[in-house]
C-alpha cells in the first residue's frame, strides 16, 4: 500500500449532496404502502382522509429535506478537516460547526447520521450512494466510522 493511499482519508473532505432517485423511489413506496394500509384498515371511517393527508404531507417534508435538500433545514453539504472538524451547510449556504451523534448507521450503500448543531438542535441526513461520487462516499463512511470510534477525531 502506498503512503498516498494511507493518508488520503486524513485529507479535508467537502461534499455537496445531490438528489437521490433511489431514495425518492424507496420513500415513495413506503409512503404509498402506509396510505394504502390506512385506506383498507377497518374501523378508521372518519380518520382515513386526515391520516392519508398527514402521510402525504410527511412525504413532501421528507422529500424536500432528504431527497433534494431543498428545505432550509436540510443538509446540502458536509465538510470535515482536522482544524475545524465537522461542518454542514444548508440550502442557503450557511456553514455550521457540528458533531456527529452516536450511533451513526454506515453500510455499503447507505449512511444515516444525526449532527448536533447546538445543545437543542440536530440535523439528520440520509445519504444513499447515488447522492455523491464513489470516492467521496467511501471517504465519508470511513471518517464517520473513525469519529464513532474516536470522538476526538
């Protein structure tokens, strides 16, 4: 293994999250299944329409926050370097220093992480592999795992 490959993950990382077709399809299917189950559940005569409206509204919020990162509360960019640590940016472009909260979910094609913005505020982000390049996704996964194992990282 070369020295360059060993030190590549210590280099600063800055990624811009793009929209995810896979996440949109999966979230759409889950919300459609929830609406169908509400529609065919006996005993919900007066609650069907309000519950389906609530499911539809929740899908819209999820879509804007997680799939397209178009909401002002959505995480649209993530950065890490040794001097400043973790930072996230919203769709408006304002960067904030954050700290990943344990546990983080890291798998081959999916990362789910909550960032603590302040004592009371958090930002969650669902990152599917098709939201960014393969090398950036791999480096993000390694950095999150290193942070989980060593919080001072």
